[in-house]
């Protein structure tokens, strides 16, 4: 080993030692958000840190009794799991079946009603932490060095302030980028940054740019009414003084954004925003023996992987039969994650599974296409392995996600409520037989892998960086300290406008004075001549 290498290795060991044995508190989260958080936590534990995860008594995915390498700190909530499950069913019914038959006004009214209910449930969760003397006492005694949170559930900023520890957010995006733009101060010019869930790309004509502008504005109003005002009241009541929840959230040191330029469109960002999409992706492992046997039986035609995600346990019998009929028309073998009643039209080329090793299947050399609901986790696994997609988006960000993949030439999109079995089989045939889809998927895969470090390593680096330096306030822009009119330089423009008006007024007055003097001399001469 050369002297230079020895010095570099020593420096790296010192940095690792400086960040070792830190204590990290993790805010509770849910669904795919939790699936994305776990690899980061497991890596932090492997690097010598002590990780404590807040786990509510009512949760669809988090379970404090699970065996894991990190510690769970359970807390009680008054909300019952059955209530949460019913709310999720209502939300899925609205998103999957009702929305397509509503006008814009009806959609917004229903969406606001669901948001308000969801926020009330979130505040009940927050009560279970903030208003529990036992939990807060344990947290204060924990001597944590950092709080890591997915802001899908509010309140982590309040707890980090009480504990006086740095705060890091990990998120895919907030509604219409509202939180990033206003709390994080990340620029989002509507001329080329499409609003989240607008289903627009960064290449917009005049009418699309106009719609994007309106979409930002209208959704900002809706989110303010349905969320920020209620959160402000809660924060103000808790702290006993007027408090803006968005200003409180702005204290986050680092924002780990779970996307990257293989998936997202280029846009301006700030030094404390780090794009780490694909955290959970990994090389494929071997398949279970019976599944591998079925995959190998596909021959040269290969296989299609089909799943609608963790939340979709069942679909209507009619749609299940329609999908099964479409799958029967393709030559590939199909592995379909589906826990409902076996469709009557199911063909021998399709097998149903309650669960599938999605990542391992997508990384299998016989995989030809991925039929997906468009969740970010599944899309990133497809990008990681270079698999073209057929999108069947159902709710939330999924339609917008598939617009991204379609725009990048790696996917075809079909609509569950309007497609036929032929539409599905044709879409699968298109992404398999038209080689451009595979080529574009491989291009995205190369972009994903061609980075200075893996997204997981980058996320862990910035967490340890923040702990080493007791925060990362030096990366926060001064925009946080400006008023809205200072940020947009309206005061400066107003000053220049006043100066211009004064100069113009002075010019007009001067001209009138000069004209008056000039005309005043000529008139007597004319009268004298007469």
C-alpha cells in the first residue's frame, strides 16, 4: 500500500469512527414509505449506530414485535386498526373506481374531505407521542444525535426541536411539491417543472404551461385549507404561541429525495436536497425452486412479472377475468401477485401468488416485461434491472409516475377502468417486441448505476455527515429568512418603479416648464408685429 493510500484509508477510518455509535430516532411511517426506509436503517445499524423506531399500536405495516436489527419504541394511539383499514379502502375505491366518473369539482371536494380525515388520524398519532409523558420522557432520556423522518406523518419537526437534535427528511415528494417549495425553499418554475401528479412532462406547450401554473395555484389553496391551517392550529395550541407548521418543518437540515434523474426531469435544487432514488434496489437473488422451474419452462419467450402492489389485495371479479383473458393471449409465462378469487379465464401460462420476490424476478434473465401499478419502489427496481414496463396506475402518484416512464420511452400505459383484454395483451406485446422499449429501459438503468456512489450509500453518508457536524445549517439557503415579497424582490422592484415614476414625472414637469417658457417669449413678439 502506498503512503498516499495509507493516509486516505486512515482519514476514512477517522471519519467512520467520528460517526460511529450515534443514536438515531426514526419517525413512524407506513406502506411503501416504510419499505424504502428499512434498508437505510439496517445499513446504519451495520455501521455501528443505535437505531430506535417509533412504532404506533395501530399500523398496517410496522410491527414492534418484528425481529430486526433496530429497536422499536412502541406508543399507543386511540385510532383502531380497523378504522385505518376502512379509510384506506375508501381512499382506494375513490382513486381506482370513482374518480374516473367525476368532474373536476367533485374530485377536489372528495379529495379535500379525504385529506381532512387523514390529517385528523395523523394528529391522533402525533398525540400518542407528544401528549404522552411516558414516551416523551423516554425520548428525552435517549440522548439522540439525529431524528430521521418521512414527513408523510407530521410532527417530527416539533419533536426534533424539543429534543434539540438535527432533522433529516426522507421523502418521494409532498403533494404538488408543496412542502419542498414552501418549507424547503426548493425552486419550481412552473414553466418547465411539472407539478407532482399533474401528469405533465417538462416539455410543455403554451396550454400545458398554463394548466401547470393553474394546477400549482389551485392545489396550493386546497392544501392550505385542508392541511396547513389545521396543522398551524395544532402547533400553535401545543406551543402556546402563534406557530407556522411550515416554518417549523423548514428547520430540516437535509432533504433526502427518493428520486433521481433516471426517473425525474432535470430541475433546479438546493445544496441540502440530495436525490437518492433507488435506495432499496439490489442485485437479484436466486428464486425459490418451484418458481425457478416455472420460469425456466417459459423457454425463449421468457416471463412477465405482474403485481399491483402491497395495498391492492383484490379487484372486482369482472376486471380480474378481463386481465386473465389478456394475459392468456401472450406467449410468455406470467407470474401474477394476486390474492383474490381465482379468475375463471385464467390460462395455463399464468400462475397466481400471494407474494412474489419482485426484485429477484425483475433481475432474472428471462424477464421480458413488468406489468405494474406504477409505485415508485417497483419502477425503480425495473429501472435498476433494465426491464420495460406496462403501467396500470391506480392511485396517488402512480399515474404521474407512469407518465415519466412513458415520456422516457420505457413504458406503455393502460387504464384499468377502460382497457380491454386486447389492450393489455397488445401493450405487453408492444414493450416486448418493440426493441426501443428495452433499449430505453437499459439506458435508464445505465444512468441509475453510473453514479459516484450508490443511493443507499449516499443517503447513509448524508445522515452521518449531519451527525458529525451536529447539523447542516450551512447548506440551508438564506431564503428561509426572507419574507415572500423579499424572496420575489417585490420591494426592490417597487423601489425601482417609484424611482422610474419620479424620474418620468420630473421629466414631464421639466418639459412642460421649458415649453411654457419658450412659448411665453414668442407670444408678445407676435402681438407687437400685428
